[in-house]
């Protein structure tokens, strides 16, 4: 479910290999203002773990604003 930008909002997903052999995953949506925030979810929270999981498994990640909205990206190591 796409909760943060609303159901039915077009989202683009791109997966590519970098020159360094890493896998880069990008998710772009049209809203440049609703930026993701890394929070510390408790055991009782029903949401808020997405970026914590991403932060735990990715070598690095970030957010870029552009003319098409924003892109949240991460790089994963070699498998």
C-alpha cells in the first residue's frame, strides 16, 4: 500500500547496478514536500519501521528532490 502519497498516485521504481557492483533501488513519487523521516518505532506502533529497516540493510540511502517529485534511494551490497 502506498500510504504516504495516497493510493492511486503514480510511483516509479527503478533498480540498477552501479559501477561499484552495488544494487541501487529508487522509488520516485510526484510529491516533493512529503519527505521520509527516520523514526524510532516502538513495539506498539503499527507503522514507522520502513526507513529503520532500510537503514539496517542498506549500505547507504537518501532522498533527492527533483522536477518529477522526490526519489528515495538506497544502495545494497553485492549478493
